């Protein structure tokens, strides 16, 4: 068995603090804090049995989605990810109320309550979905990028993926084709070190995921996924490369999820010492402390912001989800594609 590097203590490059204004940093701090409280409220709603099915939370990884999409053009560029998808959708422009309503399986949801947590989808904001099938987004991202190139657009396709998904054949096939055709696609690996309950050094021969992309001659880099300024700087460079017509790029972000793989995961397989180390590198605390140290924010300002966000989520988001109507049985088949169904066409008695 390979010895996994202690990424929580590994020295990684600092981001260029001049790339983001103080105003932007404060806004991003609020966005990440909102995402954290949103996910925590999802946890509570699940325990209250208002959310059913599967639920995968993003707490601890906020700097990844917000850092990358801050450097992109949300709502213009195409974005897709796996089943840990709520926050990516919100940063892409999806109304948080509709995301929560979808989790509540209500008509007011992004998919009218038919998709649930793992299948948030919002064509209007070009959030092309969360996918429960591991490795599913890889060929879709390449396909969208192929369409962009054929039409001559300057959008890019952004595919978020987990480290464990890289062992799927679709990962290698898609990256090979993306390079052959020089497609405008950015692959973002959110490496949280675990595939469900299996640690990466027990399932993957090459621990540093960015090194695996060398086989396809795609430029790749690994950076600290807990520092949003680092993520933003790396993503900005990557996105400029892809948008300029140079082909695909692979960005590996070292991060950590604070909860189990899903709500059914007891998280008993992770050492408390490991979790403690990563909690000290909380992406929200890193940015908060940096703003406090530069005297651009006070602890009191942060606490007031936190209180306001919690109240906003309760009064606006949860209230909307609870008041949204339930789907009716008569509409069960309304959104099912049945053009080729012989029963619908009358071909079978």
C-alpha cells in the first residue's frame, strides 16, 4: 500500500492576493458561508425527514466551486458535476429556493421535484446537471465542448469530478478525445481523498491525479483547494488557456469533505486526527482570518453576516420549499420522453 501524503500539512503555493479586490473577497466569504449554512440546513431537513433519498453534502469544499466559477462566466459557460451538486448549481446562478424545493421533492424545484439531490439541473443558467452515475459527466462535458467548437463559440465546458471517478474508463476515453480534438473543456478534480469510504491510496495507483493526465498531453496542475485565492488564481490561468482555443486543461484541487460520503455514511473509517487537521484548514476560516488580519473585516462583522444568512435561509429558502406544492399523480408521466414507446403510439394492444 502506498503512503498517502499528509495534504493537510503540505506546503502549497499562496494565491495572488492582488487578483481579487477586498470587495470581491468579502462577497466570496459571504457566498461560501451561505453555502455552508445551506448544506447544514439540508442536513437538518434530512433528519427531520423533509428530504428523502440520497443526500451528499459539500461542507468543507466550498473554495473549489466558488474559486473556479468566480474565474469563469457562470450562466454563460456550461457546468456539470457529480451528485454533490447543490452548491455548483447555486454559484452558476440557480435560485437556492428552487434547489431546496427540489430536495424537498416539490413542484417548485429545479426539476419539479422529480430529480432530487443528485440531479439538480438548470438549462437557463447552463448548469447541465449533477449526475449520480460515477464518471457520467466526462463524455457529456466533452460532447458539449465539441458542440461549442463546431458552432465557433467562446464558451467553455467545465466538468467537476471526484478523485475516485478517475478510475472509470470514461475518464480516460473522454480526456483522450478532448485532446485529440482540442476541445474547450476544463476538468476540475475535487480530490477529497475518499471514494465513498475507500481512501485514495487503497484504490488508486497514482495518488496525484494531475500526473495521470500526462498520458494525454494535457496541461495539469495541483493546488490547495482550501484557499479560495489559490483556487481562483489557478482557475483563472486554466480558463484563459481553454478559452483561448488551446484545448483541454486539468485542475486538481486538494480538499476535504467534513461529513461522510452521504447521509447514510457513519464516517467511521476516517481518523479523528486527520479530520482535526483538515478542520484547521477550513476554507471559510482561511479567508475570514485573512480579511480580519488585513483589518478589512471584524469578527463582529462576520458574526452578523452569519446570523443574517441563517435567518435568510430559514425565512426565504426553507419557507419556499415547504410552501411549494407537492407533485400530483396525474403528472407522473408528463415529463417522460415517450416518442418511441409503442404503447403511446398505439402499436401495442
